[in-house]
C-alpha cells in the first residue's frame, strides 16, 4: 500500500485544488494517502456493490449515519456522481481494494476494466476531511508514513440484510486541555463523522489494547494526552467483508475520493439518488 510521506510531491499537493488533484490521480500521477489534501473539501470513502444488494446497503447507511454518513449514490450503472463534482469513481481515488467473498484479493489504482453495468456505488464522508483543519490547530501529528489506528468496538450497528457487525472507530491522541476544542471543531463537519463518540478509557467501548489496532498503525499515548475516538467509515468496509459478497470494491483506507463539496456542507448540499 502506498504510504504518506514528506516528499516534495506531497507537500506541493497541499496547495492543489480538488479538481486538479483528481486529475493527477486519474492520470496515475499520485497514488498516495489523501489526509491533509484539498483543504476545505469533503473527502469520501467509496463502497461498490452489485445492484441486487444496493437497497440493503443504502438502508444500512441510513440506519447507521454516524459511521456511514451517506453523501452520494450513483445512478444505475453510471460511474459518475455529479452531485459531488466532475468525478469518475473508477479512476479518481488513488487506490482501491477488491474483495471476493469477503476476502481482500488485490489492490488497484483504477477499476475501469472491473466496472459492471449493475454496480451501485455509495460515497460516505471520511474523517480525513478534517485532517487539515486539525493540523492548523497545531495538534500532534499521527506521524509520517502512518495510517491512523482503527479498532472494532463492541458497539453494535443496526443490521440490514447481510450487512451488520460492530462499529469501527478511529483514534487520535489529544491533549487533555484540547479535548473540548477538538470536540467543537469536528462537530462542524457532520458529514465527516462529526464529534467524537468516546473520550478516554478504551475498554468502555470494547477495545482491549490500543497498541493492537485492527487497521492502521499503533500510536502511543503521551503524558497529558487522552485517546479520542470517532466513528469510522471502515465500519461499512467491515460490514461488506462480513456479508461475503461474490464481488465488492472499496477505496483503500487513507486513499479517499476528493469531492468538490464544501467540507462543512449541511444535508441540503447532497442530492442522494
């Protein structure tokens, strides 16, 4: 998997607008992580399933809005989601995960030759949307080359059809004195999971060991910090894996789709077909 680095290319991309960034991804010029890019624009996870499962997955998102904030759905067979921008979901994320019967079989930088006319695509708001805003507050960075740690909790999602399981959360260490400020800041991004679901003792939500994340890289809690947990759209990917569909596709964790939607947009900004 491509890793976020401090290379000049990535640093230059921090200043690139969303449309140009997507064009670079579409051309294969950038395959890395998207956290901290396209400041002010909504980043989205993408889940693609056969249309026969579309209704159930749509309802799964509607009934679990905190981990699965639905911001866009394609029209039947179309790889486009015009409400989110000039976007082709087959090419415009830096990396995709391909699953067969719930098992990750390969990763691709585009899915043009895998696209089928019966595919239904769903865009879910991502917490990477707020990375740039948090960085501006001089909070401790997770670390170069690291993906934020994510954990399966004991918080049950609302099952719909074959889709269910536990909520997945992401974690960021926050200084105790900054927790209220961070809570208020992230609440302004309701389509990027909004405010935290838990602060403090991880065992309360069923996490036994912070140094053993289910996804991403472990991050040490420093003196004066507390772990802060946000709902994660990896919840949807986990539910997808459990459903064991013959074929399904997502973007790879950390490699999100950059949209043209304002990061703080309210529900009226989205036309979900």
